[in-house]
C-alpha cells in the first residue's frame, strides 16, 4: 500500500512540475495555445478549417455566423504542415463530423520536416501544434511524422509524450503567468480565430525567396490523397482554399497543379488571391504586419466573401433561427465585439 501511495504521489508531483514548466502561450506567442482550445468547443460545427496562419488569422467564424448562420471552428497553428493537418483532421472526426473541411493549401510547399526551416525553428513550430493535442493515436502518428532527423537522434518522440523531458530547464524562465495558468487555461481565440486589431500598412513589396522546385512534393500529394479518402469515408466535403496572403508567395505553377488535382478529384478549390479586389482587401488598412497577414478588418471581408461560396456551393444551412444554437453564438459574438472594441 505504501509503495502505491509513493508511486501516486510521485506521479502527481511530476504531473504538476510538467504543467508548471510547459509554456502557457498566453503572452506574445498566443498562437501556441490555439490547438488545445478546440476540445472545449468540439461539436456542432458545420465547417472546420485546418491549416497554418493563413486560416487562424485570415478567417473569422464569428463573421461566418453573423453573415450566413454558418457554425465553424478553426484548427490552425503556426506553420502547420500538411501531415499535421491530416492527423488533426483525423482526430476531429473523433469528436464531430462536419459537413465541410476546409484545408489551406499553402503548406503543400513543404515536403519534409527539414524543408520547413532550421532545427530549432521547426521544433518550436512542432511544439505549438503537437503539445496542444490530446493524447491519442492521432497525436502519436502526428509526432512521428513531424520529427526532424535531429530530434530522432535524441529520442524526440518521448519528449512529446513526457514534455517535462523537454522543458525541465525552464526554471529560470518561469513567470507569474506559469503559476496563474497552471490549473486554469486562458482562451486566446474566438472559435480558433486569433484576432489582430492593429494596422501596419504594406509600404513596400514583400520579397520572397526564388522558387527552387516547380513541382509540389510527393509527400504533400500523399497526404492530400489521404485527406480526400478520409473525408469521403465520413461523408464530409473537402474544400481546398488559398487564403489571401501575399507572403510566402503562392506560385502560379503550384496553383496550376492544385487546380488540376481538384478537377480530377471533383473538389472545390478556391484561390482567393485573384479575387482580392472583389473581396475588398486594402493592404494599407487590412493588415497588421505590413502585408503578411490580415487584421480583423481584412479577415471579416475575406470571411464574408468566402462564406457566400461555402453556403451556395456546399449547401450549408443557416442556423440563426435555431434558438439554442443562436444563444451560444450570440454570446460568442458579444465576446468578439468586446475584444475588437478594446483592441485585443
């Protein structure tokens, strides 16, 4: 009996230490807290967005609700890779079966963990996606697909299973925030949308590195094939989108390949880049970082434009006359409008 008590106490202490030392993502790097928020909002979503910063900064589920009565949630994270998107999609079906899955295609430019940047940069982005996932076979597969060669050398998969192994040396970085949010999770988004209210105009052309390969990689196509099969198995419509972001560049050669694939697979593919004037995006007022991403004004314009396509071509219902659903979303709208008014 004493041994069991000692074992349980030891496990409790290790769990508390792990919770204390793990990053809370409530300060400057709020993006790292997005993935874990989904579990408190799972269910009842007709549309799930999957992808990188071009979904969680450029689309507003609140606007989709206000304009069309569409219920939606964004499962986005920084530099989310297509293999991570696939396993998040697979995991989502454990919680709900949306009518539409929207996948942003920009991440298809990356075909391996090594192609997404330096070791330290890639691991940081991996953490912002994978640490927030609940433990399941989906997470385990996502971890193993995401590890860089360097991580594999020092047992990186175990550090995702036991984050304390990775964060044990954060003692010197601990702040009051780590203690405050040890037992209380602080939401940072509005249904997965990370609001940006600032304005920083695009004053000069964004320069992108030259394209080194005109062909999208085999790994990306394999995972896109898996997304198609997965959605069809669940009777969900997969929609491909290229969000209206100017950087990194979405080269026309890549767009042509995705367009051909969508035609062959009978998928809806919406490239929003040529429609920026129709959408009404003004890169002097609708961006918070000089043209990289949209601020709340731009996201609302993009969402209103894209929502019409979703409703008309995907047959999504308008839930605004449903009392229970409407009450939930009106509460979300009030929180959203209050945050926007406060500039948060």
